């Protein structure tokens, strides 16, 4: 098999599981966080959240928030048939070249990376950030290659003109063209509530992991109320909202919107 065909074949395979594989990659990285952070915490004697730690945490959450905002804007301002969640095969009824797609060709993949990059910064582990970022780049590069091969075969000259002026992953803001679609809150809530919840859940998981690493030598002596961390309360509220939105989505038509995926 020629290398270009192998890239496309691998990209199409990864495309089918693009929602699950990043989670697996992150879970594999957790032991790295545990091993390296444990030694570092012991060396510096860090046992509590100081100002420096809080600042890093805020920066991390802002990075992930930027990814969530980019996802929200992308899915809520594009017409039906683009930026879909199809997994079995490539689908595109039209080539979207306006709005966020006039700035970057793969805004959803950029958004996904920002979400995970924020979580990796939150771990305060340089090795985990670098290794996972490299794996993500190789992973998404194959998917983007396969998607663009499909778009090139389907839209030919239109795709060539668009790809020549719009970068694949690093936005070029001066190219921006206004989207013909207005922002749809219904689409945003219907399509992104699971992503937002998953992000909150992952932050909570990492928060408790770091808490245990910081207090590993006195973990059995920590009073119960200290285990009720702010992240747990945020997750509890998010869980209630998740269930509520899920019921509304599947048992009512309140979140339906014409001409939107």
C-alpha cells in the first residue's frame, strides 16, 4: 500500500473512534502524572494549594474554556451537513468556508486540543503535556489528512482554493468572513452538554488525583469535610444539569432546530 493510501486508511479508521481514543490516551498518561508528580511533590514539600498552584490551575481552566467556546461557536454557527458527528464514514453536503472555517480548516480539532491541553496543564506535569501533545498531533494529523482527501475528491477546485488561503490548525484571524448562520443556543446546548460535562468530570478526576498525591503521607488522617472539594460540588451541579438536558433532548422538541445538525 502506498504511503498516501496508508495515511488515508489509518485516518479513516481513527476518524471512526475520534471520540474514544483521546480519552484512552489521557488515561494512559495518568500513571506518568502519578509517578513523576509524586517525586516532585515530595522534593518541594508541596502539601497545600499555594498561590502559584492556583494561578496554574486558573490558566489551565482558561485554556480549556477557550476550547469549549471555540467548539460552541463552531457547531452553533454552521449549517446542517458540516461539522457533524458522523463516525461511520466521511459526510459533507457542502464545503463550509465561512465563519470560523474562514480562519482555520479544522476548528473542532483545534478546540479539542485546547480542552485537553488545559487539563494537561492542570496536572502540572511537563512530561505528560509534551508526550500527550505529540501523540495528539500524530493522531489528529492522520484524521485531518483523511478528511481533506475526501473533501478534495468531492469539491475539487473549491477545496483547493479554500485550503490554499486557510491554514489547517493555526488560525489566521485576518481571513475571517462572517458566517451566514447566527449562533443557535439550542444547537449549543443539544450538542455540547456532554462535552462540557466530560471536561468538568475530567478536571474533578485530576483534582482528586493531585490532592491524593499531595497528601499521600497523611491521607488516612484527612477529615471527611476536606474530601468535599469545590470540584466535587461543581460536578454535582453539572450532573443534575446533564440529566435534565438529556431528558429534555430525548423526550421533548425544545432543543430541535431546523437546518442544524
